[in-house]
């Protein structure tokens, strides 16, 4: 471990965050816990933490190389990532390219329908309330972000979506939807934070014809399809293969 741990700052369902000897940095430990439905379903998946850490690190590096600022600083050992310390904005920003999940449960839009343009939704980050969907009026009422910040969150999410969609397509993967969390560092800069992994994205294999076989993300756990680690490993191998082919 290149950085020494000071104390546990926060523990969530999938990660632990520790302070370090540097007040503007944190160490993130990716756990093997798999959860769904706001923690109501839980299991341990061997190797999941390491896979998510490496996938997130590579995708953060990719975004940084394309001008997107993230909290990522460096890989550490195995399941550990060094990041900038940020104050997380209590919103989950979800970008949808294809109808799936809650969008199909809450609207008459059929599953697998390609949306005419990406849909950006804001959810209040609060497990006790079930992470409710927020309208613009509710966002204003809660005062979680200013109007200018809301516009910037949406703009940034759409930019990330465009970059990731194009990147995944190059490795025969389809980005169905994904969740972003963002935060402000000590300089007040808005950064992409948390993780970008199969835990936070729906990713389908473009080479698979079977609707279940194509799933490579957390839906394998949600829907009890099995092969969670194998799906995550496939995503990592394709990302690494892309970069290896460019060396």
C-alpha cells in the first residue's frame, strides 16, 4: 500500500472510504458485497471488488484523457483506489439510452426500446426513502443544487454518456444506462466520483443474441442469472484488450 490508512470515513454497501495522511485524499476499498433493491438482496461475490476497482480505474483514466475531471488519482493494491476527497452531492444522476429497469416499471415504454435521445434523471440519494426520482420542482424545493449546478450536472452526464457509448461500442459492448455520482473537491471543482463499473452500469454484449446471455452487469445478480464474476471479467478483459491492441 503506497498510502497509509488513517481512519474509516464512510462505509457503504459496496465500498469503504478511509482518510489518509493527506487531508485532500482518500483511499477507497471495493468490497466483494453484491447488493440489490436498496440492500434487500445481498451476497458475497469473490473477486468482485477487485474487478470493479480495476474497471473503474480504467474508465476514470479514459474520461480524464478526454478532458473529464474525476476524483481518481491512482491504483493502489488489488481492491484499493486513491482518490481526491470530495463532498458528494446527494444526487444520483442516471442516464438512459435504452429502456430498461425502473423506466419500464414506471412508464408504458417497453423494454429494449432505443430512446430517441438520452434521458437524464435525478434521484435523491437516500436509502431510507428508496432513492426517489426528483422533478425539477422538487430539486428546487429541496435546494440540493442551484439551477446552474443542475444544468452543469446534466451537461456533464451527457458528455460522459457520449464518450462511454462510443468507447464501449469499439469493444462490442452496448451501454444501456448508468448512474453517476459527482462531488466538489476542496477547490470547489465538480468531479465525477464514486465508481463507473458493472455495479453502476447496464452493459450488454453486442455479440450475444440471447437476452440473458448478453447481460454482463449487476442485472446478473438482480435477476439471479449467475455468472456475475464472469460477466464483470468479460468487460474488464475487453477494456484491457482494447488498450493492449493500441500499444
